């Protein structure tokens, strides 16, 4: 009787988990895109 509700909840949790994973990956990618060039510029400026 409670199976559909449980499955819906599990699917919602899974969807949220996938969304947070995607957001984390996207944020990491953007941060790397912005920080790596700055880091390289700083390294070349110091030498």
C-alpha cells in the first residue's frame, strides 16, 4: 500500500542527489577554469 509513496520519495531523493552532484561538478569546473589561469599567471609573474 505504501510502496508508491516510498518509491516516489526515493526517486525524489535520487533526483536531488543527482542535481547536487551536477551542481558540485559544475561549480568545481567553473572554479578551476577561473583559478587555474590566475595561478599560472601568478607563477609566471613571480619568476
